[in-house]
């Protein structure tokens, strides 16, 4: 099996890249690429020390969980199990119903369409205020449903490539509907997380994403697949700034400059927090780092989860360690990172032998990739709820070990072949 892509998405690599992204604004500031607010900051560079301690602790946790003698022969979905197409259609229908009620009861219009029209009155600040007054759990359930669908999409693609069956038209239409739901308020994080989730899952299971995706395009052309992926990557870069521009009615300029600004916001806030609290804790509270695990409006009203930490940019988080540093200090950063590294590596090492571990690790990979901005692991809708859905899927979708008849031996290990190629070979 080609292990390059698998090694590329190992937890150590993903988290190290995220830590580098979190600290990269220091280099940008040194070169003069500064937002105006940075001129008023008193840089402490404490965030660099905390991220360094966190990364080292994370690597230690990974080392403690590392499994020796990993079997690289992936599991196989059994031929007779619950129809994945049915699960996907039911999931998308559930999401679309929730989108309808969000438009009807929260926004009054489809926010993305209102932004695009140019003549509407809605802008992202008003839309965010409307979300605050929505029914408890309504938008959180929509977000959790969208993130949970990631695992269903991945299982659908794996089954289509390895076993055949499943309509490509249904897959495309379901993905487009899901993408529209993610972009309902022109926010990018959900859609980008979905694409990264699928990239990680296909890379781990098949050894490389192009190999899997080429089985979905006409003629299974790798050249066409690579062209589509390259075009998608370019579109995502420019869409990042464009969405920020339309949802703010032009107050934020489009283009790649928004990516540079987006990288700076969390570090600006983290610098302000460290200036106020040093190495922490700034305000010791045992439960406050878990404030996003209960439903949002419940946690806002419960004194046990209350916390007020300094932010220069009010609407931006301060990175993964925001509440952990402010409430638990440096020991909390070290302990949390070690536990996170242990869990992520444990799932990663078993991702080829267990469908549940594969689907679960992909959620952790997304969380690690987004660590420079936020702590997805401790946000109910992003990781905890989808993990519960993963293990329900594991009960509904039985798997078995790879067999020699459905594999090709390479370098002493059996490499799983797509079902379409197996038919041709036979």
C-alpha cells in the first residue's frame, strides 16, 4: 500500500501543521503584513511557548499510544448490509427539513441568496443576532446533522468503489444539497471541514485520494480526476475571500488577503489573553473549558460554565487553547494536549481494521487541522455528537477483514482493489 498519504494525515503531522499555522502570523508581522489592530498589541510571545509545550505534549501522547506492527490490510464492507444509499438520502432529507425551519423561523430568508442578490437587507451581523434568539438547539442540531453526514458520505464512497452499486447521481445531488446547507449563512468552516474529512478518509483507506475518486469519474481517468481536484482547490481559495465579502456587504475585501487576515485573528486574541493572564490561569474555573459541550443556550445560563476572557476581536476565537489556558493554565495545556494526542493516535493506528476508528479519526483529524482557530473536540456539534452517530453506523454496517481474493499483494501486504477493477481482473 502507498503509505505517503497515510503518513501525511498522521495526527502528529496534522497537528504540527496546525501549530505552525497558528504561529505563522509572527512571521507575517515581521515582514510587515499586519492588520491595523496589531500596532496596538504588546507582543509577549507567550502563545509561541504555549503552542510549543502543547505540541511536545501532543507528540508524547501519540508516542504512548503508538501501536507496533500495524496491519495495513484494510477492512471490507460486507456485501449484505443496510443500504448506504438509504441512509444518505434519509440524512440529507433530515438536513433539508432543518434548513427549511431555519429559514422560516430564524432568518426569514435564505441568507446566502440574500447576500448574492445584492439588494437584500441582511448582513452577517444581523444573521448572527437572529441565531442568538432562535429556539434552543435548533441551529446546533442542524450543524451536528451536517457534520454527522460526513461519515455517511465516506462510507457511501468506500462501498461504491470497493463493492459497486450506489448511484453517482444521488451522491452528487446529496453533496450539492449538503454544501448549500453548510453555506446557508455564507460561513465556510462546515463545507471546508467536510472536504477535509473526505480527503483524510479516502487517503487512509485507499492509500491515495486520486485512486478512489478516479473510480467515480467517467472512464476512471486519473488525469481528469486530478484536473477536477486542482480546479476545486483553486476555487476554494478564491471562494474563501468571496464569501467573506458578500456576507459583509463589501466591508471585507475579497481575494486571498482574507486568508492572511483569518490566520491573524486567533493569534491577536491569544496575545491579548496572554498579556492579561501570563502563563495562566487567568481565572481558574474547572468546568468552563467544557462550556461548548452542553447545548449552547444552557451553558450560557449556567454559572458553572461561565467565563470571560480578553478578546481584541470579539467574533473570533483564540485557538484551541483559548479556554484551557485561561481556566487551567499551562499545566492544563500540557495535560489536554497529551490526552488528545493519545486518543488521536490510538484511533489512527486502528483506522484500517475498524470502520468506527476510521470514521472517528477523520473527525479528530478535522479538529486537529482547525486547532489554530478553535477547539472542535470540545464543541458538541462538531465532534461529540458525530462520534455517537459513528458508532451507531458501526452497528448498522458490518465489516470483515480483507480477503486474498479481493486484494492484490504488494510489498508483502495486501492492497484492497476497487470492486470495478476486481470485476475486470476476473
